[in-house]
């Protein structure tokens, strides 16, 4: 089991199986992670239900995949 969360801890996840782990050394990954490389773990979609924040989506965009939808961020955990 792999567990994780956002930096503030307001959004957490756990998955039973990681499908693939990749390491990238491109300039965007290095800059975004503040490191010599960026590491990404991929999981299969059914193992990781998405939480979709729809409050700022375009009015013509319809989301029909059945994933949870929230109008706004959890109070205190909004992106800065």
C-alpha cells in the first residue's frame, strides 16, 4: 500500500498497486521539484478516484465520468 497527501495534508490518498515509476531529468521536472530529477508514480485509474474541483470550469464543459465533483477547495487548503 502506498499512501500520500498534498503538502498541507488536506487531500490524502492511498493505492494498493503502483503501475509504473518514472524519473525525468528535463528542465521542467527539475525546476518544478527543486531537484536534479522528478519522480512520478503512475496508477491505474480505478485504483485512484479523482476529486474534481468544478467551480472554475467553463460553463460549456460537461463532466460525465462519474468522479466526485466539488464546487470549491476544502477551506484552508486553497492553492496559493
